[in-house]
C-alpha cells in the first residue's frame, strides 16, 4: 500500500487543534497548562489568533506535523499493518495479500479521520509486487556525458528529450527539476551552450518549479563568460509572470521577478499590471526593488501597495510592506507621517537597522563537481583503487 498522507502542510492542516489531539488525544481537556494546548495557543498567536491551520513554511511546522503523524503511527500499529515505513508524510506498507492491504487501508483511513484528515486519493494505491522502484530517477542518474563537444551535444539533447518524455509520463513527479539538478555536475562545452540554454529556458517555460535550478545553471555559466541570451530569458520570465499572476500563483511570480533582478531584465508593463493586483508582501517588495533598479517603468503606480503604507498596517497581515517600503524609502505615507518612528516596537527595529529584505542579495552559485566520463583507473596488479581523485571546477 503506497500513499501520500493527509497533505497536512499543503492544505494548511485544517484546524491547529490537531496538535492537541496528537499530544493528548482527541478528548483532551482545554487547559492552558497542558503541553498540547500550549502548542495550540502558540500556533494561534503566530497567526493573529486564527485557528484555520498550522503555518506553511517554518521548520517548526515540520515538528508539529511529526507530532500529529506520530500519533497516527501509534493508532495504525496493529494487524494486519506490521511492516512498512513513513517518510515525512508518505507511507509505504507491506502486506501478504490484497485483502490484508484493503483492511490496512481502512485502518489508516479511520486513524486519519479521527484527526479530521483525509487521504490524498490521487497518490494512494495498492500495488502488487514486484514493483519497479525509482525507475525514472535511476534512468536519469546513470546517464553519462562526454567531454568531446559533438558527442556531448547529442548526449545532452537525448537526456533532455528523455526528461520531457518522462515528465509527461509522471506528471505529478519533479522530473524536470531533478533532471536539471543532475546536469549541475556536467560542464557543458561552449559550443553546445546555445542549444543547452534554449533547452533550459524550455524547461522553465514548461515547469516553473525548475526556475531555481535554471537560474543556478545560467549564473554559473555567466560566471564562466558564456553569453546569455537575455532577450529570450526576458520573454520566458515575462510569460511566466503573465501566466501565473492572474491565477494568484505567488511562488512562480516571485521567482520570475527574482530572475529579472538577478539578470537585470526589464519587466513589461503588461506583466506588472497583473502583478500589482496580487496581495503578497514578498512580491510587493521584489517589485519595489525592481522599480528602484530601473527594471519597471517609473510611470507604473503602486496604488494598492501605497495604500498599505500607514501605521494601522504595522500590526496586520501586510506589516512587511508597511515597514520595509517606508524603511527603505520605496514608498511613503501620503501625508508625510513618519509612523514608524512613533511606534515603540517598529521604531526599535528601525533604530537597530533591522531589515527583512536585502536588496543587495545575490543568487548563490554552488560549486560544480564534474562528472567522470571515463572509468576509474585500476592499480597495477589488481586490487582496489588506492585513492580516488575528484575533479572540481
């Protein structure tokens, strides 16, 4: 039985009192002195008193998830569930026959229901063994690349074509992102760069989740004096912003704006007209930074965000805009009111030069480890290799 457990983090976890149930059980008494209730109270305080779920993003949420899932582990530890494992929120359980697997699935569903959680039906399956294990990742991982330009050209083309084919076959898996990260250990010959760059941009267009890996590659080769086609890159990034802004996909838009900042690429008026309608503090700050650096027309008004630059927003969900936009001088109160200096808490942060957005930040470029293209040499007379020498660039 292979399944994705209850999508706790992806769905915001529903009610935060699941943590109480995980620590104390469903019938726990609502006493603030009990550890489960104390955790529930802390989670609510971190979300302006809301009980709608556990926050997505902080590492503490992973610990809270483990509290809940550990309680589910205990609840399902009975026959016919005897063999299996859980990795974060993914369960794989083994059974002797199909009937036992169905009974095990029912037990798991019942345990989840006690926490008001449901199975992710799209990722739940009873699979008859033997079953292929990690086939697409293994196939991509073992591919080799030559240093000879013409041979490497066809190898890269074959590899990325295969990535596209596998991505279509495994639509819910991060095939393209894995494939690009695998190529991080290959040094592409300069003669193959135009083709390789086009394929990277195609990956970014198809799957915006690959943007970080694509930026890693582009910045690495830019550092090696390879010529970037910023016109093509600009078209791709603006297309991503246009496609995702109207859908409210904040992560995709934020990464695209970050790419424009990294490569000094202009953001079109068409793109920014969609972006300014988004209610997201990170996107707002990235856009203000881009405008300050001349990547957005100075004629474009940030009317909606301008309305958030006042003292009343400092303790609301848009506090980051209210503090940072004024703190950096990107936007100011229409009446000239220096509301940060009159607020005890935020004036302390301002005087201590505390900032939550670094406009001087650079995208980190990781060191590359070149893949070997030839077999490791064996010492004379047989035996084991005395020392393995790794090539680094």
